[in-house]
C-alpha cells in the first residue's frame, strides 16, 4: 500500500497489524527499520539510550561547532571558495567525532557510505560493502575490549550502542554493524545532498530567507 497523507501514516504507524517488508538490506543484517512487532520494540529499546536529548546536546556543543569552524576557515582561505565542496564534506566530518572515529578517515567513510547506499544499483559493490562492515566490526571489537568502567564514560555513539542493555539483553555484533551501517548510509551522503539542495534553494530564492 502507498500512503501519501499525514493522517493515513499516523493510522498505519499506530496499527499493530500494519507491517512493512520493503526496506533494502545492503549490509545483509536486518535492523530496526526492517522489523515489526516485538523484534522492532526490542531493537528500539536498545537503541534509545544512545539518542537521548542529553547525548544530542553533547554532540551539538562539543562536536558540531568545531567541525563547522574548521570548514569555514578552510573555505575562507580558498581563492575561489567552493561552498558545495564544503557542504559535501560537512556530514562525514561531523559524523566522525559523533561516532568516535578518527578524523582522518572522514573521506574514506564518505566513500564507503555512498557506495553502500547505492549498492542495489551499482554492479560489483560487494567489495565496498565488506570494507564498510569490516571497518565497523573493528570499531565494535575495540569498544568490546574496553573495561566496563571506561566504556561507560565514553560519549561516542559506537560506545553507547556497545554498552546498551535492556534487562539482560544487548545488541549482537552483527546487529551493531547493521545499525551503524544504516547510520552511515543515512547520515553521510544523504545529508550532504539535502544540505546542498537547501543552500541552492536559499541562494536562488532569497525571498525564502
């Protein structure tokens, strides 16, 4: 069924009999967006603590401003400023401190995210999918190796998801990698395109500002 209006979407989302099974699974691991009923609820309960208002405020005040400041400094130093290049770079550069990943891997992460998101349409993309999964698996394993007290003090998203518990349940390594891969796909290239379109609209339609 195709639902195009707000009221219809609200009704469908509130109806426990409504299920979806269309979402692609590029990393080969079902995540919250692929599941219905109790499995979906379990996933949501385990993911929720990592996305509290307190966590969001931490990233807003400690990660985003410094990334934007650096990008604007780089833009100002250019003889012919390329604002589109800055917009393309911003999501992956902001993504790294939020995830607790090395800043120098930002371009690599952006490339993997773009290829992973387009996997269904790009021939021979399996190599890129495996690269992304292996990269994320190494990060998860590194967090798993930390003492519990150290892990609990970390504020990056990967650490929070590794530490997440619901009763005695926790996310498996495959579930973590699938969820992190979903964030990479949705948070890097998609955000860059959205921001670029927004800036283009504001520059060409000053009446909207």
